[in-house]
């Protein structure tokens, strides 16, 4: 017989919900978690993991195609989507098994079904009420569309794009944010002709302007077309294709239109509004300790306004579990959450952009180190760079990196930001040669006034 009451009831088993469940169980709390689909949520089944598997397959395709650059005789014979999907699905399946095992190991009661939040201490699933001293809302997000743009057929979101059994010849990607540029990158590497349409003036518009310029230059070089500052005005589809029109009147014919215009919170039809949860445009409002307006009710993950990232959800879940257990955890600094866009080349950042730092501090010092001076990046034949933003008389408050594989460097960058390091703190620390981490080291040496491999 399944328990119907526990210390904690969690609605949603994605990154935010399951991290909260695991940490609460470690702290000795009993947990009931309600999930209507698969444990692991968007990130594992429809987000981070399958997209990064596709991006890795894309990297392998590029390596095969570009062997000549390195004196290796190789060529790309083609993309076998069945093979790509089986590799991707295999990765997801392995991790899914792992997550399920962790639920068992933590002795968490999992209730399968769609839950409704019915009272500050209760969730209903199919007429059965589950009660807890605390309830955590973690219902995640869904791919949005634009008004008047109906999804279906050749007009798809990332959910369908992840499971295509063919490589489209031509694709239009609506939205030049993270998800849009990642899919554009994959499809281009697989041989498709790709055009990105973005309403804002630049690709990855949430990043430092410098990063957008670097990425745009790289995409131009790769042959990925993009129309920035271009608003979508309509799309029509037939049996054989889709035609996308932008406000200038220009039209693009394609096999598919990927709509990547952001993700909305899954908060309708789950009882939140009816129970009196304070919300803004569908997002659940919380204080900085992730408490909603109802006593004993917390919210974590994509339904809380802010960065929609899996590791933010993990940390928020851990935070809430520790808060409930009386551990008084430190409030999470949103700006200290690293952000990585895994297209080719990658964009990785933490902290403030130059513009945001200038707005906050009145002025800011910046330093940009080009990967042209970094041995390992030259071996990899990647362009890009590292940009540091420093507060006046203060620590480094922003780091942005562009280049192949720089996502892996964000670990050091986030330590520097979160420890509020000054250039003088980092400059004496030694980076192994030849690695791409040296680019960070060189930038810090330069900002501390002792540049090494820098001209002029
Ligand atoms: C294409 C794509 C790529 C991404 N890539 C990355 C990346 O590389 N790195 C990164 O950090 N983030 C990435 N993300 C974002 C990441 O997936 C999300 O930030 C993360 O999954 C949010 O976790 P969550 O727990 O808030 O919600 P979710 O993971 O969405 O989980 C919510 C869960 O709640 C369940 N649920 C909803 N309503 C109910 C209900 N009424 N009853 C029961 N269960 C319910 C859902 O079935 C779901 O399992 C990506 C997202 C997408 C779409």
C-alpha cells in the first residue's frame, strides 16, 4: 500500500523535483513525488541530454568531413538518423535507469499520474489525496509558440526535432536563443541548409554583445544563414513544405520550421491559481528562499522566473530540501549560475555582461583574450576568446567564453565569479600547458598587469 502522507510532497519529477527529493531523503525526510510522465523530466528526456548527444554526433560528422584540415583522409558519407537516434536514445536510457535506481535507493514513494495541487498541504492524483507538511511545486515548462502560429505537421518544436528520422534539406529556425542556435548547428553539420530568424538584433541576445558577434562570425563562416532584427509574420504549410514570411515580406521555403521562441511554465490546469498561488504571467512567484505566498509551499525550477536551466533546478531543489530540514542554506545568486550554449562554437558565461556591469556599477574594466594566442585552441583550429568584466576597484563580475569546447571551462569561470576573485587572486594560479584553460589564465595575467602571450 502506497504511503499517502509524508514530510514532503513534490509535484513533478524533473531536475528541480528529483534533486529536492534526493536531498530531502538524505536528510531523513520522508518524500512522496508525483510524476505524470517519466522521472528525469525535460532535461533527461527532451532537453539537455538528447540535444547534447545530437550535438556530439554533429561534431563527429564535422570531424569526418574536415579530416583534410588535419592531414587525415576522411569524408562524410552521410548521416544515418536511425543510428544517431539509437546512440542518443541509448545515452538517455542509461541515465534514466540510473535516476530510477536513485529513487529506489533513496526510498522515495513515486506516484505515477497527473497531480493537482488542492491545498497548501495536499496534492490529488486520480481522486487520491497525498498530504505533506511541505509541498514543492516543480511542474517544469513546455515549448511555446507565437500568437497565430499553430504547431503541428511541419511546424515543430524541440520535442519533435529531437526525434526526426530524417535530415531535413532546408530548415527555418524561429528564434536565435540557446535552443534555436543549438539545433541550427546540428542540422547544418548534418548537411541541411539552415536559416535562423530572430526578432532581436543579435543571436544569443541574452549574452554579452561581444559573444553574439563572435558566434555570428563563426556561423557566417560555417554557412549558417541568419536574419536578426527580423520579426516573423506568418507560416503556411503544404504536403511538401512550409513557407515562412517575415515582416519585411521576405519569404523562406523549407521542409520544417522549428519554433524555438522560449518556454512557458507548466502551471495551468494543475490547481495553482485555484488554490491561491501568486503568479505572474503563469510563473510562480517566490521569495529568495523559494517560498510561495502560501505557507509551507515552495516552488523550484522552470516555473520560477529566471534562468531555465537544469543545474539551477538541481540547486534550487537541494536548497529547498535543506531549508525545510532547518539547515539554513545560503540564498542562490542567480548570476552565479553558469550558462552554456553548446552549438559550434560554444558560448559559455557566468555573472554580468559588460552592459549589465556598467549599468550596475557605473563603469567596468574589460579584457578580451583571443584564442588565437592559445596553443590548444590553435591545435583544435577554433577561433573565439575569453572576455572578463571587472567591477571598479572590485572583483571580476563577469566571464564570457566563445570557442569549441569552452563549455568545459565554465567550471573554473564559475568558481572565479562565485568566490569574488580579483585578477591578482587568479593570476598566480597555474594553468596546464597546452590547454584551453590557459586562455583564462592569460586573461587574468593581463588584467593583473602582467600579460604573457599578448602582443602590443
Ligand atoms: C531542447 C532543450 C535543451 C535544453 N538543454 C539544456 C542544457 O543543455 N542545459 C541545461 O541546464 N538546461 C537545458 N534545458 C533546460 C532544462 O531541461 C530545464 O531547465 C529543466 O528540465 C527544468 O527542470 P524542472 O524540474 O523545472 O522541469 P522539468 O524537467 O520540465 O520537469 C517537470 C516534470 O513535472 C512533470 N509534471 C508536470 N505537471 C505535472 C502534473 N500535473 N502532475 C505530475 N507531474 C507533472 C513533468 O512530466 C516533468 O517530468 C533544455 C531544455 C530544452 C527543451
